[in-house]
C-alpha cells in the first residue's frame, strides 16, 4: 500500500538560505517504538536551524540530506506507537525533535514520548512551540549554571542578561525576575520598553558607551551574566563588572570564550566564564509550559507565517533584527 504523503519543506544541500528551501511531498513518518505522531500546528525557528543549513555543524548534523529543518514544535497527537504510556490520540503537546533529524517544517512529525509534554488549553500552539530550545536554554542557564531558584527563596543576586530581546534573552529576563534577582539587560534602542515590560530593572542600550561597557546604571557588580547576545564580548569588558566570584555563562561560545574558560580554570580565578551546552529534559519543558499556563512566562512572537511561505519566515529570521519568535504554521 502506498504511504500517505504530506507537505514538507526541505533543503538538499548546504547553504542557499531561503532560496535553498524546497516544497516537497514526502511520506508521513511511520512510528518507531516509543514515538507519537503529531499533526503539527506550529513550529518555531532557532539560530541553530540556520547553522545546520550553512554546514557549520557537519559532519554531525544533519544526519542525512535532504533535510527537513526545525526542532521546536506543537500540535495534536493523531497516532501513538508501541509502548507509549503517557499520551493518547487527541492530546495537545509541545515537543522537541532531535537536532540531527529535524522535521518541524512539515504537516506531521514523529516524536519520542520522552521529548514530548502535554500542552494545556491556556497555552496556544504558537506560544508552546517557542519554548523548547530558547526557553530551555534560559532555564538551564539560570537554574543549573547559576543555581538561581525560580521560587524566589535563594539569596539576592545581580544578573546581567546580554541580548535580552533575542529568543533566549526574552525568556531569561522573565525567568530571572521570578527569582530573587536584580536584572540588568542589554538590547537595542527599539526594544528597551519591551524588555522593561518583561521585568528588567535596568536596561542598557548596547549602542551607548555605558551599554557597550556593560556598566550598571546603579553601579552594581554582577554575580552572573547570561551572555546570549550573538556578538562576542571580550573578557576584558566583562571582568571589571563582575562581583568577586562573578560567573559569565556563555550561551554561544566561540574559540575566544573557550580559551577564557580554560585559562580561568587553570589559574584558579574566582571570576569565571563557562560555556553552556543545552540538555533538553522533558521535565524542564513541562515546567516552562506550566509557567506559561499560570501567566508567569510568555512567548514574545515576532510574526507568524504559513508553511506554504516558509521561505519568508526563514528570510525574516536571517535578514532582520526580529524581536521574539518567528512561527511557522502548517
């Protein structure tokens, strides 16, 4: 019997940007043990999607070409595979697909039960699809790397979030304010009011001298820096702004930050820089979904695009300073 087909967007070779994307008809995925089939309602784009297309992660990712990109999705379960315990047909869910396989720019995706969480009616598909990579990165940086308690019971800390109007930064500002922290944030001029509205106590315009120097308007030293800006900032700018045991958590580590990490470790420096590698756990994703349901966290959405115009979404994310998540809806 011929497999049922679905609309998907793929690229067959590295590079090419939006023009490298092709609309194709491919078989709806068949389920392996422990997987669910999700009829997708929304998918959100991440910088990692473009790095994979550019070939920056080969030979690890993608596992094969042609590749259907995007990992962060939300939708409704239409079929459950063998040994699936937690879900049933009709459940609304948020899920994260494997980096190497992708599959989010399509009408359906097969997802591991262990990478899937229930989505309550209070959380829209678009809001849910924004959470996995960006939200989990922000949560992990704050709670695991920085050791901050989101219930506000921890010691008062001063936190700097660079790139606060980016995908990770917008979540990080909100999550940090749930804890007992004073949040200083950096962003461009046009997003200052938005970042303030999400809870930042002080906002620096990175185009100003004080913003470029990361200097706190209230002259605070930072206990933690969540460095989510895409541009590299040298250690010499971070260092004078850090408290005695200040820690820079670098979410986009390059060669220079990895060198600094090693140097600070071998010289037993009290001030440190550490790279963060995301570890996507379902219980953490479930925590984020619950925070959205309770109104304590929101997904800032830049724009929504139909799957039939996925190239427009790809181009917007590549070429413009978007604020918040870009969503593709099948």
